């Protein structure tokens, strides 16, 4: 038995055979409800954002770390049980689960505040089951207290799309009042753009989606264009959110002297050869973005609350998780896709 008042099984979707979405990489599963161990929370999922990383895992761009993993790492849930040694959360509390799940706490990266680079780091929905389910386990020390006042489906994308976008913005070294180019405008980009605008930046959005361009204008972008267009002014900073390596030289060429390009994705297609004079000279900088720290998460959630960040979402019942991922793959999602358990999904 899972415990008083709890079902014996959970329902969810697992990546059984990674491959293109048309091949059906997700399988509906029913599994025993896990018992939370020391430092763990069992949460009933209220909403789970659908991240491009979930798509990369489903399609095999990211090699699975374990067979049959339930993806999903933008989790808003209610604590229904807590394991020993949990002090930060109680039953009924709202908790947010994010991508970073565990670190060693002892290596030089952890000790220096760069826990996102910990060689022993583990990730929700990759190393352990995530939120494409109605119940899941979260580590209490890596979970975030969440406000009661906000709808779960608008909170969920903040927990990865928002946090990673925030780290990418900081990695882009955007100066005060600077000129920022954003390449690709999905779940993460539309949140990072709002932080940049609130901080006084001139934001230029380059994306192939006409609907995304409309959203960018509504959120304060001073110009919009196709992903391969040249922005109307040289850029101090740029962030590449689209997982398209061909855009790296495009974005580098748009930078002003000493400008910085941050590549935000966990997966990127091959980058074509760079011309040193055109793309890197004059001290242009190329940086990657790797996961996030818990400090990033806390800072971003405070910032989002302070500026009243707007979250554009498309809601899908949990039973339509494959459709949500397919829509993401086909660039049919405006803003962020969010799965919401509705009690009707019941795998056989």
C-alpha cells in the first residue's frame, strides 16, 4: 500500500523507445506509487510544463540515462507525503520540481557555487521519473515553495523555461540598457524577454514563427524578424534558444564588438565552420548554458513575482502528452505547453 488515502498506482507516460514523435516514443504506464525516502516528497501533480528537453529525450537526441523514464521537470504539485528528515515542506504545501535534482555538494564546482557543473548532478525526468504523471517524487532540498495565488499551469513553465532563460540572460552578459537579440521564441525565450525588457533592454526577436513574432511584439520587443534576418542594430548580447546550430554564426555576426552569444539549449544541431574575422574577432564571446543552480531558481522566481511576468500557455490534459510533444516538435506551441492531470487518463 502507498499509504493512507493514496492510490496504489500512478498513471503517466514513459519513454520506452526513443525516436521521432511519429514513431510513438511515449508509452502510457501504470506503476506502483513510490514511498518517499529520506529527504523526499511525494507530490500530486497539479501541472507539468512540457520542455524541449523532454522532446529531446523522447526523440533520442539525449541518450536515456535509464529505461522507461517518465519525463517532465516543470512540476507544480501538492505534498501528500514526506519522507524522514524533511523540514521545509508539510502535507498540503505547494512544491515546485525543476530540472536539477541532486548534486554531490562536495566537489569544487558545488563548493564554488557552480553546482550546475557538478559531475555527479542528476536531473528530474532523465535520471528519475518526472511530472508526466499524476504523482511523482521530488527531492525536498531541490524543490521550491510556490505561491497559492497563481494558477498551477502558469507557474509550471517558470520552473525550467523560466529558470534556464534567466540563466541564459545572465550568461549573455547583457549590459544595463543594452541591445539583446533572441533567436527562437518559445517557452523559455518569452519569459527571458520579459526580464530583459523590465531591466531596460532593447529586445530584438528573430524567429520563423509568425505567431511567435506577434507574441514578442506584445511583450515589448522593439523589432521582430525571421531567424536568419539581421537585426536593425548591432547587438550587445544574444541568446540562441532554437536548437539550430546553423544560427550560431548568424547570431555571432549580428554582435557588436565585445558582444556575447549564449547558447541556451541542452542539445544543438551541428554548428557550421566559423570565420574568425566575421564571427569571433573584436572579442566577441560564445558561451554555452548548462542547467541551473538553485540560486538561479530562487532569483528568477523572485524576479518573476516582482515584475508580474506573463506566461503564455497552451493547456493539454495529461492523456494528450504525446500530442503536446508532437506540437512542440512541429512549432505549433505558442509560449509554453502545459500538461494538467484531469482524472480521466487511465492506462490499461
